[in-house]
């Protein structure tokens, strides 16, 4: 297991005083109550405020996004909110949404409460589908200029090369993992060829159930930090689970709502397992790239073990088979 850790990661300087000073720099008075929220990529806190509702403060990981890329995402979410789509935009304070204090870039958001959506209910999925259709209808009006594309190169090839070149795999498993990763990337390439020239648009990008808060008023989509250009189906497949019959029914419910506002291109069904494969490769590389952040060895102590990489080899072999079979459980 790779164990080199830099305990002086920049986030180690993000003390409670630094968080409260950041609010003070905008003329806001915190009451000293800080609750760290679940986030590894950035550092996110619920901050109690004097005489008002708590706010959520997001401190961005240094050197990940440019200012322009962050502001581009803020603008997209603000546009969605202006069109009464249930998202949580960054607050505009002193005419800006992105701020700097104590060597960190940060943004503030209203707190959005909610519970996990009940994805086993057809009406819940149809409701979420309607809003995803609306999000994509706005997302396709233009594409990001500062944010990258979700594609084979960035999520697949670069992830594979980073893991191999960085020596992250146990030596005895490196040939097997490298071989199956190459087979998987070949399968992804063929899936994209079968799909053809599908439209790329601005996505949520990480639309798993944990980024959807459900209230009596329906879903609220949060955390667009991974928003980028990509195919629409990327925001749909992560909401599906279970066996093939379950997923087929879930996808039908999503599309009933989705196509109220935007037509879905069935060619994108060719990409579901390809996108899942890219996400699996990207996830391992993401952990490796963040290993110098002390939060990651603490949260993922099994990363780098022989057992971990054996499981990844089996996982990729399954994906190779699914892509070869063109197992499209989501056909209408």
C-alpha cells in the first residue's frame, strides 16, 4: 500500500478561526457553531449565524478549478434557480459569489434541508426526471468554456496512466489490472462509436442520490462542483439500482418525467456501461491523486491493498463483459 502522506496539506491551515474570519471579511457574524459536512473534495461547513439562519460555507480545494471555472458553474446554477428549478445557488455578497480569505477561495450558500429520495417509488423518479429534463434543457443552450468534457481521455486514459505511472498498484497485480483496464477502455471506445455523435451539454455531473435532497416540495439538486460537459444520460444512470428488471422500470419512470421537457436520445443508452466504467477508473485515480490530503488515508485505509485491487480487477472484467454484450437494461 502506498503510504506517503504530506501532513502539511493546505487544508490543515483551515482552522475554525480561519472559517469565521472568512465570514467576517464579508461583514457576516458567525456565532461560533461550526458543523463539518460530508465532503472530501472540498471542505464544507454549516456555520451558525448571529440572528439568522445557518449558512453553508464551501472552501474550494486549492489548484483544482480555476476561478473562471468556478464562476462558470456558479452562473449555470444561478440561471437554473432564476428559472425556478430547485437548486442551491451561491449567494451574491458584495457583488460576487466567489471570495478569498486566509489563502482560501470560498463561497456561501443557503442551507437546504431534506432527506434521501425514495428511489423505489415510480412517482419520485418521474418527479426527478421532470427536473432533470428542465436542467438539461437549460444546459444544452450553451456549453462550458472553462470546464472540461466528461470523456474517455480525461476520465479513462489519464486515470489509467496516473495509476500505472505512479506505482499505485501492488507489483504482483499490475499486469492483470493494466491488461483489463486496457480492455475496458477499448470497450468504452467501441460504445462511443456505436452511440455516434451524441450531444454534449452542461450536466450536474455527479447526480447520485446523495446529491439530491427531498422535501415535501420535491427534489432539490445540490453540489454542482463536478458539473461539466457530457451526454445527458450521465445524470440519469446513477439514479438506477437493482437487477435488470428493476433498472428498466426505474429508467422508464425517469424518462416519463424527463421527456415532458426534453427529448431523450436513445443512442445514449449505448453509453451507460461505458460511463460506469469511466467512473470506476476515475474513482481510483481520484483517491490516489488526493492521497497527500490526510483526510484520504483516514477515510480510505483499504486503498492500495491487494484485496482492493483484486476487487477492481473483477469489477472491470464484469464491465468488459457488459459492454461486449451491449447489456442495455434500460431500453424502453
